[in-house]
C-alpha cells in the first residue's frame, strides 16, 4: 500500500465515512490512476476533465456511478492533496429519477422460501422484517436484540446514527431458534467454514457477498421475474408498511433516513396508496355537482 493511499484512508476514517463508502472512494481514485497509468497526484486538472468526459461520453456510465466517481476523486484531491480545481464545480451528473423495484408480500415469501440454509434464511428474513441495509443485517450482534422491548438496536448505521426498529415476535422466535444452533457469543449471523465434516463459526460475521449470492440464487429459483437485490427487501418493507397504513414519518425513523423526502419515494410505489387517495378525493368531491 502506498503512502498516498494510506493517507487517504486516514482522511476517510477521520471524516467518519462508512466502510462501504470508503471502499467506493478508494476504488474511484484507483480507477483514475489506472486510466492514466500514473499516480493520481501526478494528474493535472485538464486530464481530470478528460477522464470525466470519457466516463460520461465514451463509457456512458450511469449517473449514480458518475456521482460516486466524482465524490471519491473530489474527496481525494480536496482533502488528501489539498488541491481545489474549478473542474469539480463543472461536473454535475444528471439526476436519476428511477423508482426502485418493489416485491409483493407473496413474492418476498416465495424468494425466502427458496433459501434452504438456516443461516442465510434467518439473515435475509431479518433484513426484510426490519427494513435493514445489508451491512446492518449481516453485522447484527447478539447484544443488539432487545427482546424485552421487542426491538433491534442498530448501532452506528449509515451516518453513524443509532436507531431502534420493531422486531416482530415471530422473527424474534426464529432468531432464538437459529442462534441456539451455533451460540456464537458475539455475532447473530457468524461466518462459517467447513473443517472436515464439521461447520466451525469464525470470528467475524457472514460476508455481504455471500448473502447477495444466496439471494440471487433464491430469486432465480423462485420464478419471480424482477430485477431484485437484497436491498429490494428494504424497499419492499417500507412499501408494505405504507400500504398497511403506517405513518410516513414513522417509516422514516425505522429506515434511518435523514430526510422525509427520501422516504416519500415509497408513496409512488404502491397502488393501495393511490386507491386510498382516490377514495378520499371521491368523498370530498361527491357533492360538487348536482
């Protein structure tokens, strides 16, 4: 590891960014350096402009990908190198207004029923039942389960924020039953490796990529023809709560969104919301004519 990379890692950690964000920013700078075949501190402003033109015009990367590249590279130059270029003010990825994929309750059940191994089924079920981000789900610890309050304590979630999320009784019972099969003192979903005929729990939690792989296999096996990911379970959780009449601000707190505007996207994902609104409009307007 180069001294420059170590310095950037230190800066990222000082800023308090999540591990996944740190990895994305480091990759963005690495790809820039690989494109020019030289250290990023040897790249000038014009080369930087040409690189972003290449990403947008030649590679035609998605706006979200371009945004991550911009944020990572800008962080490196302005914080690690203390260089401030006008080019960063010009680069503005187009805003995406795509609605996320949402599964019906039946589709969620069909997918989860295709997950055979208890560790993965318990983890994915908890992610859906509590609307967790994948890193929050995989890194749950035994101490995070507050059975007395019927809640899960998410410690240092996105933005280093703590929050409590209701834990359905049925899911609590499932977690108790699953934990009794391994009794790991720390991790609720510990990583496991084979040693002969035995499965041995490792020190750390189950790997994110492992959960993603299992979900994709279950999705294919279920016959659900949607481009879903593990994160789709979180979108589906929020939509299903909204359809059940849960207040939007309550859902915002459960999801850990900083802005209600982020949570409000789910009002565009549910036909039931439109049906309820239409009924209300009909009632208000029924005596308008006649």
